[in-house]
């Protein structure tokens, strides 16, 4: 399973004004919108179109990606420090 890119623009017959950035290697499958609608069928096409949302612009996507990256980095540091201090405190209690 994966993510869809450009679905909002395709369903609304507009252009894409953003880039896709991945944090891991990936493979892309390009499907023509008419073929995609045929695969989905009428019911799921209507549902998909109703719930698809326009993504933020390129700048905002990059900002969110970097915010997420740095937040994960900070959480790893805090967790590492907490575990380290916890082990040290346990060792002190044993003495």
C-alpha cells in the first residue's frame, strides 16, 4: 500500500502546485485519471473525490517535513537521555 499524489488535481482538473518528498526510497506508479476512475468504479470514485483534499503549497510541505524531521530528532535525544539517566539512577540505588 502507499500514498496517492496528484489525485486532488486530477479529480478537479487542475494542476499540481507542489513537489513530492519521500523520506525513504519508493517506487511510483502513474495511472491516467480515466483509468483510475474505471478501476474505482462510480461509487468509490464519488467517495474518493468527496474526501480528497488539496495539499498545501511546496513551501508549506517542506516546512512540515522539516518540522517533523527535527521533532523526531529531538524525541530520540530526549528518550536516549531519559534511558541513560534511568540506568544511572538504578545503578546508584544498587550501591
